[in-house]
DNA sequence: ACCTGAACACCGTTCAAGT
DNA sequence: ACCTGAACACCGTTCAAGT
C-alpha cells in the first residue's frame, strides 16, 4: 500500500472529460494545465502527450460544448436559444467558444444550424446572428456569475433582469421576424 | 554615469498611457504587469502603488478606449460604427472592453450613446445593439490579426471578407432600420 | 502508449524598507 | 509620493528518461 504514483493511464478523451468538468468547477481563468494534471493525478508534462498545447485542449473543450447544439429542423428562435443554452451549460462556456471560434472562419457547427433555419443565401444573416449570440451570451454569463458571488459594484438593480428579452429581441430582429414569439411564462 | 536605477517617477496617468501603448504592441495575452513595469524602467511592485490590481489597470484601459466614442448627435448606424472603430483603434481593444464591461451593467458610455441615437424607451434595443457590436468586433478583430500573421488553418477564402456587410446588416436590423445605408465605396 | 522528474522562462501580488 | 528588493505561490512548455 501507499503507492506514491498512480498506475491509472488516460487517453485523450479522458483528459478532455476531466478538463471540461474542472472548467465547470473553477472557471476559465483558473483552468490551468497544472490543475488539470493534479485532478488526473498525473504530472503536468503528461498532458502534452495527449495535446500539443493548452490552446489545442481548449479548442477540444469548445468543440464538445458546441457539439450539443441540435443540427437542424427547428426554427430560428429555437435554434438560437439552443445555441445559447449549450454555451450556458458550462461555466464560462460562451467566453471559451467566443475566443476559440475566432480562428475557425464560418465553418462552425452553430453557424451551419443557423443557416439551415434561415434558409438559402442567408450567410451574412447567420454570421450576424452568431456574433450577436456569442456577444450576448458571454456578457450574460459573466454577469450571472458575478451576481451570484456578489462581485458587482452594484447600483441596486439587477443587471441580470431582462437579459432573456434582450436576447429574443436581438435574434428576432436579425432573423427578420416581425415580433419575437413570447417566451414561455413571460 | 551608468546609474543602476531610474530617477524618473510616474503617476497613474503615465502608467496607464504606457500600458495602453504596450497593449497595442504586444496584445492582451502578452500584456503582463512585469512587462509594463519593464517598459517604465521600474520594478513590478511599483505598479501596485498606482493600481490595486491588474484588473483595475485593465478597467482603466477599457475606459480610455471607449472614451473616444462621440457622445451623441449622430444616427444609429454612425454611432455603432464609431463604437466599433474605437474598439479597433487598439490591438485586442474589443476583447478587453468585452471582458471588462461585463460587470458594469448598463452604465457604459457606449450604451448611453446608442440609447440617445435610438430615442426614448430604447433600453433593450440599445443593450442588444451593444452586445452585437461587442461580439462582432471581438471576432472580427481576432480574425483580422490572425490573418495578418498567417495563423489561420485556412481553407482558402478570406475570413475577413464581408465583415463590414455583416456589421451593417446586424446594426440595421436591431435598430429597426429597413435596409442598411450603404457604406462608402462599397 | 503513456508517464515521471527536472528544468526554463515566465506570472500576479505582498510587504517591509528606502528616499 | 513613489519606488526597491526579496519573497511566495503560481504559470505553460520541453525533454530526456523510464515502463
């Protein structure tokens, strides 16, 4: 007993799963390679057998977060909401995807789903919609987390109030819908 | 001659100005307190006399970047473009403002300018507009910089093409304009 | 195939002490 | 009022070597 090293071995998938769970616990700013390694009971250098760099690991996490977006079949508002909710499913998910997707031109899963919902020749509208969703979700998620930790230098009113209305308004306008379909139980 | 320390003293404004210039040179990821200190020919700890933390310094830089936005008097599209251009004026300006403004509820200078251009009771529209502008500008700026350094795993076509059209389309739609006023020399 | 151990060049921040 | 010097607890990454 009392082994001083761990015989458990990991593969790329296991590392990514642990990293994703840790992201949700500690947030993007505190998600270090050394922390991930510690959670896996492995030396930091071991991670570099599975990923070439931290950037590559983060890109994999962004892919896993956006993989939960339904491919097609829904209308624009529903598609937009499911993209937002996929980003909200993990702490700092929106910020991670935003910073990671910047280099992946229009080839994202999310943009494809939006183009499908918008119809043919909707490339620019789909891009604008995606930019709005990513900007809004990043700001909203940061505010929600700050508020739940009392870190806002608040002037009294809730900065989180009305966020869902702002989202629906933006999506409907860019999609060319006349008025937003009301949210459930608004 | 050959003095081994520098008799030059700095104030808060001078530190911020140097940091802003350095941001434009090296980008947000490489803007460390130690690098700023080195540029000022000062020890890193000296910076903490002027700012309580790196976060506070970054917030000051964000304020300086957005201070260049004209207060009012212009139409929505013009106002939106001048917000975008203020963010583009410094490397990673959009990303810095996005991450810094998350905690500053609706009280930003930019949002006030948009509300003024949109008219009375336009709070939600102004918020949606600001979210779009920040999301779009962050993505656009990162792509522009990646492209200029050949860092995109490119599939051939220019990821920067059409960005201005996407911007005008998004702004016009959210503002409730029927069709975007064409850009100069489009 | 997957990991250790050691090293390198960095971080942000604190604090007593100097001028 | 503004800075130094030293320290603390961290970073990402590389690389030879082990199993």
